[in-house]
């Protein structure tokens, strides 16, 4: 069996259970307000934790490639580019930074 | 008027337009991350979650163990408990099987369309199934197209592709902060970044991310409640 299959099955449980639980519960349970607030905050925390400090190691030779890519993505989304536009800006900035680093060394 | 299923399918159009490029990006980065094409497509079909799938590729790249990835994705998706608790009672679907099928297809975006688009067909199981089918199909078809196209990326860009995920995360975070997240969302995201930096010193990479998400989200209790909060 390929190593990806158990991971994919585990992940599909991790996304199916939160979606299914309310369907199985019926209409009786109402979540307390505190839980509601906390769950609303989770996506922001998740994105923050995913971006930093990982972005500094995106290029193993220097953190500056990640810094350049992050700045480009910030600028692009600041100018209201869609998410994939920010991703594209990051890749182009990283390619530029890598070329620059190569030229300087 | 046409059948509720078709009206639901039509209501999925803005979601489809939004999903296609993100799904395409997922196909691209999954290829960069070394995932075979079939696994990328199967993941989009079965796991069916945006940020969670990108997080998976990112954590696989860090060498995170599968159990830790599953735990992180579970926490990221707990919000669907709240969404379905809000949505399902409005639909009043009697059959447990049908209710479950509708519940499995709910995402942040289809939830928003179902509640706020004003399309009356979305009050029925048929309409919701149309909406969900449109969104879900575009998600895995877009992933398939991206994973296939990844082989065509020029060599010069290959090493730079490693930053693509981070660009995408930033591109998702900034508009969310501009919208409902606001200053609160920014403080929570920054807290999670700091927590992640600290947690990496003492925990394995995967658990460090899980701990950072839990800690960062908990900072919400230190902040004043927004006036529009439900």
C-alpha cells in the first residue's frame, strides 16, 4: 500500500467528522458562546502559524528569499490581488531573490 | 422555474469561479511536494478542505508525522461543527442519510452562499446537493488540472515554487483580515506566529503547529468582544 493512502483516509475522517456531527446530533445541541468565539478564531491562528516561521526556511540557503516572497505576497494582497495572485507574486519575487543571491556570491 | 437541484447548481457558480484557481494551485504545490497525481485528486475528493490540504503539503515538507497532520487539520476544521449546527436546522431534512450527504459537502463558501445568497431553492435538500456538487466538482477537477500542468513548469521557477504556499497563505489571510477578521484577527494571527516560534524550540514540528493554533485562537478570550459578534 502506498504511504499516502492512510494519511488521506485519516484526513478525510478529520474533515468528515466535524461536518457530520451536527447532522447526527439533530437540532438539540447549541454550542456555548465561548466555543463559538474560539472556533471563529481558529482559521486566523492556523494561517498565522502556517506562515511564520516556516517562510524563513522556504529556501534552505538564506531566509531573505522567504522575506522577499512574503513582502511581495503582502503587497499583492494589499492591492487586492486574489490569493493565487499573491502566490504568483511570491514565486516571482523568490526567483528574483535567488538570481540576485547567485549573482552576488 | 427549473428544478431546485439545477437552481442550486447555478448558485454554485461564484464558488466555482473562486475554487478553480485555488484548486489549480493545490495541484501545482502537491506536485512540488512530491505527491503523486492520483493522491492529490483523491485528497481533493475525500478531504475537501482548502487551507487544511495546503497545510498538509506544507507539513509533509517539514517531515511531520501523519498523526500530527491529522490532528492539525481536525482543529482547523472544527469550525464546520458550528456552521452545520447553524445551517442544518434551517433545511429541516428528515432523512438522516440525505442530511448527512448535505452536511459532508458544506464548506466556508457554500455555507455563506446557502445562508446569504437569497436563492430559495437552497432551503431544500435538492438545492443544497446542487450547490455542493458544483463546488466539489470544481475543487477536484481544478486539482487534477493543476497537478497535470505542474509538469510543464519551467526549470528556472522550480526552486522558487517552494514559497508558493506561503504566498497563498498570505493571500488568504490579508483579505480575511480586511473583512470579518479585523484587528482581532490580526492579533490572533500574530500571536499564533509567536507561539509557533516558541513551540518549535520544545515540540516536534507537527505538534508545534497544533499547539500554536490552540494558543493563538485562545488569545481571543483576552480581547474585548466585537459588538457584532453573535
